[in-house]
């Protein structure tokens, strides 16, 4: 691994907190993520499933986790299964975890090989009343590829049809939304790496470059600072591309007079930052661009105080949309009379701001958590108002990462330049 090892107390604590939520005499079984084929005999770079990493700290494939705190056999109450050492595989693919290394990473003392999983599971099934299985329950995502979790659920329900199966995802969501101090440190580190990349590229961007050159500079900076890479595919959108919310082709030549919207975040130790900035390609905002940028920045600054214990993401969204609606009037996009005549099902502001303002952040860029759940201390969320005027080829989004505390919001990424004078000064220094 390229990051400083995470103390295994985090993962031990996560497992204890999870098993405390399970019904009596219950077992939880989770597989590691499977490698995903790319083409020919190639796989995509491996990334561990966030839930499995959250509970084990293990980043390699071919692993299984069994948690059964009430098992009558003490040896089977917490087991990590890893691949048995294979000299041929190690020769071709590199280092394989030993049992000692797996224990050091995870804090799990009982480490067995995966060829022992079926027999061990079968014995535990004879004792357990309920089996908790996991699934991806992110509300806006329904992948067409079957996950390792789905395959395991189908397999066990076929093999043991008389057992009671329950959902593990709601319990993991409850836990993962509240970050432990070490998790906040890792997200902050990811944010700092992201900020360093932003400062570097500000000094190199010029008209005539291509969006992918900016992406390359960011990637170089991330990896040079020990990040895994990008926490999500970066958005590097210039001109009209800045108005495409999830644009990621990143192949347009940037022109003088364009705005460049960058939505990116380094992933460090599997935890990601999520930052958005908008800059002028030639180093100077036009008066209209300044007018629009300052409108978004005012709302950004006004939104952060809303990130307090007891509020909800839904409340933040509604409040900030109303703020942006007033800014849009000031920008001449529509009038108050237009608002009074608008359809309630199609408010005018939605033509210029189509997305929410906040989402949870952590092991995933769109981390688990409901927009209706009251905010609690320890949650980390994005704050990202935006403005998209397609007719003017103006797309602006400003985004930082906010920690909820009992004493108020803390901006974990406040050191990243955001004011117009900061951006123009840094861009001028690279000329």
C-alpha cells in the first residue's frame, strides 16, 4: 500500500459497533469485491468494496468475513478468510497477504484460508438463527452487473432455504455516516492532496490546452502525493461542457474566454475528497463571469452555516435553492413576476440549477446516508451550489467538504483557494 497504515483499532471498533446492532444469535457474512474484467485477459485496477474495507482494512480480493459473536465455538466468532499462498500467483501478480499481515491490518486474530470457508460456514449455519447479508442499497444506483454480495445471497438462500436472512446494509449505513476521528483525518488528508493539485494546475492552465492535459496534471499530483488516484472520474469541463453535470470526456480544447469547471477529489487510503472549482482559462474573469461567480460564492458562504446538528440534507437543498433563485433574479435570468406565474412542478430555477447541494462523503464520493436523516456530529458532507446558463456557456460550481460538529460546521477544505482574487493571482503567477 502507498498510504500510511491505518490503526486496526478503527476496523475492530467498526466490527464491534456492527455486531452490537445485530439480533441475538445472528451471523453476518461479507465477501470482498471481485476483480472486474476489462478486456481480453485484463482486469480494471482493483478497488475493495467500501463496506468490506470499513470492517477489515483489507484491500485485496479473494477474502471473506464471518462475524458470529454468539457462536458456541469461540474460534468461529470472528473469522477473516484470505486466499491460500500460491507461489505461481505470487510470481506473476505479486505479494499475497500472509495470515500475520491480515491480522495486523484488520485486528482479526482468527485468519483462515478461503478453502476452509464452506465447511466453517456450514457448521455455523447449524447454530445461527439469522444470517445478515449485504447489498448495495444506494437509492440512486441500480447496477446491471451482479455483485459478489448478490451472488453470495443467492447461493446461501439456495443452500439454506429454511434460515432467516436479513439486510445488513441499513446497519452499515447507520455506522458509516458517522465518521470516527481517524476517518475525518483521512478525508482531510485527501482534501489536502486535492488542494495541492488545484494550486499546481492553476499555474499551468492556458488557452489552447486540452481538458485532458488538466486531468493529467491532476493525476500526476495525486499519485505523487501517495493518493490511490481519483476518488471518482474527474469532471474537467470547459465552455459549454461546464454545463454538463457529469461530463467526463475531458477532450475539448480550451479557449480564451472559457470558464473551466473542475470537479475532482483524491482518494487517500480509500477515503475520498470531493472538490469543485471554476476558473477562467485565460486567467481573468469577464465582468459577467464575475457577476455569476460571486452570486454562487455568496450562496456557498451562506449555505455552510446550515450544516448543523438536527438539520437535514433535504432542508439544506430547499433553503439553498431558494437562495439561488433570488440570485438568479439579480442576474436577470427571470423576474419575481415570472416566479409567481411558474408551474410548481417545474420551477424556473431548475433551468439553471438541476442538482442537490449536499451529499454524504467518505469511503464513497456519494457515501451512504439518507437526505431525510437529521445531521449528527461526525457526518461529512459536500456543499456545492451551482449555476448553469447554457445560452451564455457559463457553468459554475463551488464545492467544499464540511464536517458536522456539536459546535457547528467545520470546513475541512477551507485552505483551497476559492475567492476570485486568489484564483486570478495564482494563475498570473504561472504566466
